[in-house]
């Protein structure tokens, strides 16, 4: 039992930190521009595939640096030539634009790399067990992923809290017009922030790629969970996104670890009526099987009891 | 989305001049009914009849979506949930009544789907419509995921990965209609389509429909006037669920199978595509969109392996350059026709269209060649486009493609600017005369 608890906790925190790498970029972009980038998970996927392609020719480490840079440049291009054009048509058009982008990016990835998972390997320098506990080895690469996400998180916090550009970004979050009045180029800040935000998502992709599965549906699988994170945390709140990322990471890994159903606890369904067939499904489903549903259930519950989200301060 | 949508936005109680005569009021619907009646005589092949069946279903679905996006300004990413649940409930009901036991004929079964859509619209709407804007979009996305993942768990009801099948000929038959032949199903769908379209149009003309528009345009002010915007959104959401459920019921009768993928994110995405490409600012827009997208879907999936990519690109360019969709572009020509200036501007449209098509050819060459190089490489690098055979790794085709795309694009942008100027000039000229 202690083993399950320990590994679920470590895995949950690792997954949660990966989620936060993406949710932080998404949150900053949303707070500054008021547009929720639905294609955020697609940039994560692009990061993973670029990292894979570079790792085939140059190795994993160049990929970790180059792939996010390429994705950041693509992101800036999208902001400059796409989002800014759409901006004048209003928020719904912006959302729809990023929605269309998810579609196009997925199809492009399928066109180039196919629909099957690609063989993105853990780098040899990290392909060893980091430590052995309860007779189970914990891979060093996962530990690296956790440490890298924490390092990026700390660096991001330092930049936002301690540097001049961070100050301007913070100001632009709440008072974009005033920042513009003071002579800063708000458009360029937006473009940079968008680039950095999707670049962070790409870093998450390069780290998650070898650890999870690099496949053309990875954006579709992760995207909805990412949006659950930002809504549960409270739209536009970095602290909320952090708490919600860890919460959802832990909930999902812990749920997967438990193979218990209502039938195990209360015994099988006794009644033999026509309804029993449908009831039986609910009764015999295990916690592990419900795991994919839990984030969305959490979303609905949060919305009923706390519509602003955990730490949100704005209504919409 | 207000300048081109005068069918929707014209204030109530101000029909231009006197009250419209019965011919003006009912004429379009009678024409539509006659059109639906004769269509299977004109396009009588099996393929075109089953295509029209899908189109009819999708018209209802897209229009129901537009009750949210176009009429009330609610962007939902989970509308297929109601389509799917309506379809599943209809299918289950049909299976229960199979063998002609139930007294209900097949014609009324879509109503089962509609009721299911309404009930679930009420349930989910109570949660989702507490918020508007971006949060609403995210909640509907979450609800969509919630329902699809739950459907895979509840295998007894939703049939797991394979879904559930029905047999529409097993239902109690009246007037000797067995609904075995596809053309009978066509008339069933056409009938429900006509009824639903009229009902949804009628809703836009009621005070409730107007308040929906007001909530879309200025919720704060509506609140101030004394309406509860949440309640308005909630009613709109539930009604949209009702019509989506009818569409789902028709789909399960038409295909005789329901699958949990039919309420997933892909289906929700395709209804957004249909409504938006057709035009959300105009009542007829989603109808156009449903017809065009269904047709393109059929045609492109035969022509190219990566047809979905073209769809995505079409959608993005619509969002960027024609936010009012096809209907919006058509409505833009109306003032020109009224001023008798259309013929003066039309040559400029043709002038812009030709380089546009050239650029499109270049783009699709690049897409198809990349596809050939990466995925279909195992089948060899030789390929043909428009009857010309070439190798995907040769230099000449790539150069040709880049020149076509670059040259066509450059000329197209210039010609489009000319066309815009000509349009503006024609509008001014029309005003002076």
C-alpha cells in the first residue's frame, strides 16, 4: 500500500508539473490577450514531434533546446499574422481561430508523421533507474522531467517577479492600455508572451514525448484536461493553475492505481430486473476505469459550488 | 455580425411598410416544401438520395447549433452531446418497440430524440449557462468529454466501441410505409427538416428570439432592462438541445446505427465548421453550410487522403477573412444588386478568383507531395495530379508548386484589393444616383 501511495504521489506530482508548464503559458496568454488559446496542446504536440525529429539527427539534448525555439517562432508568427488579424472580429472569432488551428496542426502532424506512435526514445544518458524503493526502480528520465519543470517554474517566477520585463508583463495583465500609454509596445509584448507561452508548452512536449506516447492524438487527449485545469484553477490565475494542475495530476494517477468497484465494496447487484443490466455497468466499473472522467466531474462540481474557480477573481 | 444579417436583426414590429401579405410570408416555405418534394425526382440515384438524407439531418443540427452561436452568442464545443444522446435514446426506444409491438409509427420517433435532447439540454444547461463567454465554451468542452468518456464505461446502454444497431423496418407500419427503401427515409427526414426549420425560424421572430439577440450583443444592458441573462441563455441552450436531439433521432433512423463517437469532439467540431462556413449571422447560413460541408466531405474524401486538412485551412481562412461565412458574402452583394452595380464589380471578382485558384493549386501540390513523401512513401514516389504524373522528390514539381503558390498568392492579394476598391466605389456610386 505504501508503495502504491508513494509512486502515485511522485507520478502525480510529475504529471501535475507537466500540466502546469502548459497551464502557466495558457494562463498568461489568456490574462494578457483575453483569448484562451485552444491550440495550446497542439503546440505541446508540435514540441514533442519536433523534439523527436531532431533527436533522430542530433540527439535528445539539442532537441530539448531547438524544438521549443522553433515552436516559439511559429507561435509568434501565428500571433502576428493570425490572431492579430482575427482580433477585430471579436473574442468568438479568436477562439474559433485557435480551434481551427488545433484541427490544422493535428492534420499536418498526421500528414508528416502518420497516425501511429513514433519511437521517441529516452536519451541514453538518462536511461537508468534513479533510485530503487520498495523493490521498484524509478526511471531517471521521469525524475529529470520533474526537476526540469520545477526549475522552469522557479525561473518563470523569478522573471515575472524580479525583472523589468516581468513587471511590464504583470502590468499588461491588468492594465494593457496604461502600459501602452507609457510607451511600451504592447503588440510586441503580446507577441513575445505568446511565443514564450507556446514555447513552454513545447518544452513540456519534449519532456513528455519519451515518457508518454508521442502520437498525433496526444493534443486531443491532453487539450481538454488542460482547459479543465485553467477553469478549475480560475481563469487567469497563475496560483490557481498551479494548485489545479497538481490536484488533477494527483487525482488521475491515484484513481488509476485503485482497481476497486462498487461491486467489490457492496457486493454484486442482487436485483434481476431489466434495469439491472444498466445498473450493473455502474456497479462493476472500477475507480481506475473512471479515471478519465474524473477531471470533468471535478469541473462540473467546481462550477456548481464555486463558479469563479478555485482562485479566480473574474467572472468571465 | 450585424451589418449583413438583416433577416435576423431587423427589429420586431417593424416589417418594412405594411404587414407582409400571405404570399410573402408563406411563399418561401411553400417553395422550400415543393423543392424538398421534387429533389429526389431530379437527383434520383441511390448515392444522391442518401447524401440528401445526411444533408437534411445536418441542416437541423447546424441550425440548432446556430441558436447558440449565431443567435445568442454562445460558443459551445459540446453540441454533439445532444445529437448523440437523442440518437441513442431513439435507437433504444426503437429496439424496445421492435417487432411492431408499440403502437407508434416510425414517423414520430425523432420526437423521442428531441425530448431526450431537451431533457439533457435542461440538465447540462443548468450547469453550463451559469457562465458566458470563454468559460461557457470550456464547460461545454468538459461536458462533451464527460459524456463521451462515460458512454464508453456504460457499455450496456451505449454499446461500447461498436455502438448499437437498430432495424427501422421492425417498427409498427402505417399507410403501408415500410421505410425499407431509402427514398421513404428521405421523405421522413425532409418532413422533419421542414418542420424544424420553420419552428427554428419562428423562434427567431418571437420576443424570446429578440432577447437572445440582445443577450448576444449587449448582456449588460439586457440585465439592466430587467431580464435575467442566465435564464435567457438557459432556455436557448435547452431549445438547441431539443432540435439537436431531433437531428440525432433522424440520424439513428437513417444510418440504423449509433456510436459513441457520434457525440464526441469531432462531431461537435464538424457542426461548428458547418455553421461557421455557412455563416452564423444569417438564418440561412447554417443551411448553406450543412449542404456545402456535407458535399465537400463526400467529394474531397474521394479525391485526397488529407482532405480534412483542406477543411481546416478553409475554416481558418473563413474565420480570418470572411467572418460572416458564405451567407455573409452573398448578403454583401445585395446592396450592389439593389443599386444595379453588381455587373460592374463582378469582373473584379473573377480577376481575384483566377490567381486565387492558381495559388490553391500550388498549395494543394505542396500538401499532396509532402504527404506522398512521408506517409505514402512505401507506395512509391510517383503520383498524379490533374492527370499529370510526376515524382514527389523531383525538383521541378516543387519549383512549380512554389511559383504557383507564391505568384498566385501575390497576384490574388493585389486583385482582392482591387475588388475591394471596386466594391467600395460601386457602393458610393449607387448612393449618388
